[in-house]
C-alpha cells in the first residue's frame, strides 16, 4: 500500500513538476500559436487596388484603397475572404473584417457616363424661357440613362424638363440686390449599371440696369428756353423709385454758365445765355433706381451764337436808279445822284464783304468757301470741279459753318425728300411733324424719310469725319449761303452743286410762330411739316 501509495505520490509529484516547469520556465511561447494569412488584390487598367497584397494576422481586418481610372467608376467590390456584405467602405477605402484564411479582393469597374451641362452664360433678371441644354452618353451601353437637373439655390429657381430630359428651362429670378447672382445647375446622369457622372453650368443672373436717355435740342436762339427731356429713360422696376439728376459736366470747357431748373426731374430746363461765339455745352443726366444702380448719358448741345456779327454778305454787287437796274454802283447816276436832287447812295452793293472782299477764288463776290474731303480736310486743289474731284462738305470760312454737299444718288441725293419731324418740345413748337412710316418711299431707304432719321443717319455714317452735331440749319443760316445776285437766289453752284429742284430751298429747324404746323423752308418761305421737302444739313464750325 505504502509503496503503492508512495508510488502514486511519486507520480503525482512528477505531474505537478511538469506543470510547474511548463508555466514557470520564464519563456513566452504564445507566438508559436499565431497564424497569418495573405490577402491578395487583383487589378487591371480600369483601376488600381493598393496595396496589391497584405499579410494579415488571423482575426484582424485588411484595408485597401481602390481607385478607378479616369472615365471609370467602381461598380462593385468582391472578396472570397468571407461574407461580402461585411465589407465596409469609407470613401475609397474598403475594409475586409476578421481575416481567417488566405483570400483575394477584386474590384469590378465600369465606364462612367459622359456628361456635358453646357457652357457658362449670363442672363438678365426675370428673363423667361432660359434654356439649359445638356448632353450625355453611356460608352459601354445603349440602355437609357437617368437624368436629373438640380440647382444650388432651389429657393430662387427650379429647372423643369420636358420630353427631352437633357434640356431644361427656368425663369431667371428677380435680382433685388443689384449684384450678379450665380446659379449653379448640376446635370447628374446615371447609367443602367448605377454609374453616375455629373457636370455643372454656371448662369449669372445680372440685374436689369436703369438706362438714361435724353434728347438733344436743335439750334436755339439767345434767350430761348431749352427743355431737356429725360422721360425716355428706362426704369427696370416701374413701380419702384426712380430719380433723375441733371448737371453741367466737369468735362464742359465752354465757360458757359447756366442755371438748371427742375434739375431733379425728368424734364429740366435752362435759358440760353448771351454768346459771342458758338459753344458746345456738355450736360449729364444720371438716373438711379431703387437699388442704387445708376446710368449716365452725356449730351453735347451746340449753342449757336447769333449770326449778326458773322453774316455773309448777300452777293449783290450792282445798284439801281429810278429807271435802270443792274448798274455799276460806281455809275455816275448813282454816285452823282445828289446833284439831280435824288439820293441812290447806301445801296446793298456799296457795303460789306461784297465790296471789300470781292475775290472769286474762294466763292463769288464776298463769299469765302473751302471744299472738304471725306475726312473733313481742306482739299489741296480748290479749283477742280465736282465732276473731276468730288468734295463731301463745304466750309463757310466767314461763319465757320460746315455744310453737307448733296449728291445725285444714294442717301444724300438731291432728289430725296423728307417730312419735317422732331420730338424736341423746345424746338418743335408743340407740333412734332410727321415721322416716316415707310408708306411712301421718297428717299433712299424706306421708313427713313423724315428729318430726324436723316440727321441720325448722317451722324451715324460720320460725314466728313464728323459723327455728331449734324443738324437742320436755322432760317438765318440757310440765308447766309444764298447768293441773291442770281436769278434763283440759291447757294453758289461752284461750291454747292446739285441744288434741290425746289429753287435750292431746304428745311430749316425754325417753326413758323403764327402756325406751328409749318416750318421755315429756305430763308424766306414756309412749308407744311407733314409734306415732303428737301434737306441740307449743317454743323458748327471747328
């Protein structure tokens, strides 16, 4: 028993010793039980999986970065490492949880739809029917794609589509702030594989600006009330506040001082001051809408000085006695008329430029003219006829005025006739005349046969290099170029060829005071505004 017991005791002691030796030897052998597995990645030209392989300890997770090549998207990620539903994604990082065996990860790539939302553009606020035109294709399928338009500011605007979903329309919103609003429209397209692409188009919604518009009065005389009319200006929000400010420009170098009445209203006025010579008055009209947006227009108003000090002479160089006309003013019957008890002295031909500056080189008698070319330059050879060397304008060297030269055809043809028409209330006497409505062609261009349109045309083409201030002459200006020594009392033909068939008469800017339905026609007659007449424009001398 004891042996046996002792034997058992001995055996028991050996077992305890072995256990004790295993646990208390001082050596950690746990690493001998760890297992690692290789997780491999498969990739091709359609995308990249990084890294290509990982050695993962059993039970730990494996992270891979999957990046599709340009023009491709990640359709799906597959793995034989475990349940694919356990794969998690954060951005382009995919995580395989609890690796328990050697396995692989593989990504399936697909070509993305190609999308173009169009070029950026701008529209005015409240514009209706604004169209967005997109384009989309699926390179690897002919199946229909799903289209969706969205906008960054849905509270302002919504894009709507019709049968063609790639084309959308919208109404530009109101722009109450007065600064451009940028609407970013996104065109998103999804193909039959669930691949999505998008493109953006930016539409700038600009505010409708106020537009300042003011008329320029025609020539006026000293003491006349000049009315400046800005009522043609445009208020983009007619129901909101709109202000006017008239002022003399800082660029005005005329030295003319005026006092503007009603300078903060649509119509302002001033009285033309006394002038010794022609001046150009520079005025400005600034308009402002309720948002503080402004616009300005500049008016260059030619103030024509009275011609009393710069009149041409009449061209009359002969005298008459009681029985005979066309006598030399030096004829004894004139100069010695005192001896016969009569006095024929003091006749027109005995005074003025016709007597003291009688030089036919630059015009008959006391007239002095210069022929100008298309650029407004004095032509080198003034002796050549119009048929040899045509000129475009004539400068009166006495008054400084520059006159239009009529032609035989085209817009300046001497045969063209025009209605008298002016909306300038300070110069039309309250009767505008007749605007050409195109019902009867009496000039080169249908619908352009009234004086206002002709003036605009001549300024527009820049006759003789001058793109502004061509206008109707006054009655006195028309008289200043008439040679009264001729039978028809017309301008000298050597400088004013192609005179009108109406005895050389033309429209003036002056209205007949007794009957405003008529305007002065030539220097001594009147013509009804609503009837056609000839025209020769003038501008102030330079």
